[in-house]
C-alpha cells in the first residue's frame, strides 16, 4: 500500500502496480484512483489535476484511454489540454522508447 489517498474521493490507494487489488483501486498518475481519474478524464476535467509523474508517460496513458473510445488524435489532444503536435511528439517518443527497450 502506498499510504496515499485519492485526491478525488479521499479513499486510500494501492500502488499503481499492485496486482492484488482491482485496477480501478490503484493509484493513477495524478494522485487519483484509476477509476476516479478515468471519470475525470471522460468528463474533460483531468487538466484540473496537476501531473505528478513523468509527463510523457501520463500523456500516453491519457491517449491510450481516449483512443480506446475512438477519439481522434486532435480531439484527444483537446481533451488533454495540449496541442495536437505535442501529443504526436509524445506518441512518437513513446514508440521510440519501446523499440529501444
Ligand atoms: Zn478515488
């Protein structure tokens, strides 16, 4: 247990990689549960929460979630509060990193 509480609902959060609890109960990058974070992201409120981890990783997390809902890159970038170009650079960097590892 990470000892942190969710900034959205105030409940304790498990570590983001703790496989002993449900995915939604684990910590997400912005100090919220995955489930709370996804609710905020879906509502377009995620940009109200400052990022806490490496920005590139969180951009990819956001993008993966939004892409699964069939949002275009442009629409996803708007939802995430960033420019289309910034999103495309983040995706490109992420893919480069994956090839290297
Ligand atoms: Zn929560």
